[in-house]
C-alpha cells in the first residue's frame, strides 16, 4: 500500500534529565530549548525543520501554574522559544493535565492530516529541583525570562478537576484523591490489606527496576524491592492511606522533553529519512465523569476502557498485539485501573512502563508523557514490526488520551475517528449526584486517612445516602477509629452522616 502524503508521523524526539540541580544560569526556557533542539537533531534535518515548524506548543509547568510562583516564572515560554530557535510559528499553550502530551499528538496529527499545519513541535519540562535549590540557597531567579499575559494562544480552556464539596473536604490534592481509587480496588479484588500491599508492591517493584536501567530516569541508581516500597517509616511515611512517599509521582525533578510531528509528504520534502518515521496508528480521547465524587464506581475507569478500545480498533489491532507499552503511573491505582480496563495482565511478560514510571523515572508535571512518547519512538525504531501503546492521564483519572504507534505504516488510510460518540457514552451513563448537606443513614463507598508526617490526621469518607445520593464527609478525630481505618476494609459499612458548616461528619454504626 502506498502511504498518502498527508499521513501524520513523528519524526524527532528528545529528552534531557539535568542532574546539576541548582544550576544558576539554566532557565525553564533553556531546558525547553535543549529538548526541542535534541528532537530536531534526532530527525536528521535540523535546518530544514527550523524553517518548517509552524506550530510550537508548550505544556504548562507545575511551577508556572502555582499561584505563589506564577509571577516569577515565564507563563508563555513558547514566545521566547520561537525567537531563539528562529521559528516563524504560531505559539500555543496546552491546558493543565498529564494527558496533555498524548492529547496534543492526537489533535495535531489530525491538523497535519487536514493541511492546517506543516510541522508541529511540542515541548514541556520542569526545573522544580533547581528552583528549590536556588531559592533555598538564597539565590534569586530574576534572570528567568517572563512574558506578558495575552501573548500566547490558549485554545483549550482549563477546568478545575475538583468540585466545591471535594475542595471543602480536602479532596483536591492528588495524594488525597487517588487513595480513594486504591481502596475501592482493594475492596473489589477482595484482598486483605496485606494481600493488596503485596499486589501493589509487585507492580511498583517492576517499575522501579525499569527506572534503574534507564539512564534518563531521575532515580535510576536506586532500585527498590517490593518490601522497601511498601514499608512505612521515617523515609517513607504514610501520606494518605494506603500510599507512602515511595508510591507517589516524584515531582521534584529537572527534566524536559519534546516531540516533532509532520506528514509523510513534508518529511520527504525536508529530507527526513524514513527510518526516523513513527506512525500513529490509532488514538482516542475521553473524559471520565468529571468529578470523582459523582462517579458510579471508583474502582473502574470507563474512560480508559472506552478510549483504549477505540484507539486499538482504529489501529486495527487488539491489546494482545501490543508489544511495548507505557501506562500512566502517577500512583499504583492508575496502573491497576488501566490494566483492568484494557485486559492487561499486570504480572505478564510485557513491562507496564517504558521509562520506570512517575514515582521512579520522574514525574515532570504535565509533561511526563512526552518522555514516554520519546522513549516509545526510540524503541519502535529498533523493532519496526511491533506496535506500542501510550496511556496518558489528567487530573484524577479524569482525562484520558491513548495512542497506538508503530514504525510500520498503517494498513489503511489515516483516520482520526470521532470521539464525540465515545464521550456521549460516558456522559449519558447514570451516575450519582452529590448532596452538599447530607443527613441520615448512609454507607461507605471508599475512604482514606490523610496523615501528617506519617501520623493519622483526618479520615475522609465518600459514600451514599440510602436515597442513592453521594456525599463526602470527615470522620471523627479518634485515634482508635484511625487504627481501624488503617487496618480494616470499611467499604460497605453503614453509619450516619450529618451536615456541617466546615465539613460533613460521618459516624459508623
């Protein structure tokens, strides 16, 4: 089959881990520039791409979306990047969310296919470790470039991932929200606490060892076995039950990555050799019921299931045809939910991460999946007959973007597919509404215990009233109760919930 000229392809990738944290001269724009230049060099056609890239988009760093730091940091680095790199390009800023890199690849693959762009560069990174080191040592960052608001297009609106009731009950931090999924999974699996910790440990031990073998990983020299990962001590205290520090995305990193897309026809014009080309065989995007407290089943991800199956179908394959994959891994439950949704054996022959995952490779904010995409491109070039899969997740298992890749051209003409029907299936499914002032008999759907320096500090319950409405509440501040919550599965247990001004209160029967 002849591949059509407007078939979208990835032609250049680059990533860099900066180990000299606290480097006084490097700025966030420098890090992004480094990644893009590496991607251009990787294509083998640096100069040609320099004049062809007409869309430049950056992922927002966690630092620039932090209110206390926003005024100190470049809000629109793509403006400065375009000047430095000599691009005559439209400059864009992506929305917040870890699904962003794969979502952008999916979106711009279609834009390229339709002739609305010639070549697209996507970059993202974090200098969190350097910022901490610089400010901690009394240095300033006044030399970091800034940009005035309004200079850059933001075509995708941002939407808060948590509703008012979730914020009111301290359920807006990922470290507090994701344990709800984990405890719901444990209940559905029928595991005891010891069995489930062992289950998590096996999954995360494999990721840790993958990171150890990856020279681009932030923590590649420190593999940890399951027993260490699941220990709860001074170096790995509980953050929120059942997660300790070792099980959470490692955000304090200095890393950057970039990918470049174009079309087959443009690649030929620019002289990019075909051994650089990676095809996006299939893709899909879908959002879960947006707010966690309104989801029917906290132990399942319908968005991964629906989007993943659609992406595989569009690629003309099924999950058993996937040779390599990177499942988004901000927390263990993200991996488990993806395995369940896509019928992947978490302990099978295929590694679940190409990089080592966000807790061990590093979790550079919204741009982690750029590193996953970079790595899958590099590996598929060495195994051209194989297919690879990327899952990317935003907010609280909320936004899902999936991509199926190969160095071999697809067997049929590129088709993006219409995700509106996928989204309608999720939006139209019945789901509970949240009662802000709940009163009466109720049961527990999931829960967590938030800890302060490893000491239990706050019990959080998500449950149902007998009417079927959802509620969020805190438990009583009781040491005996906290011990019970840290040792038993209380999902399904009944009690009484009452409304409160600062928070609702749940008491067990």
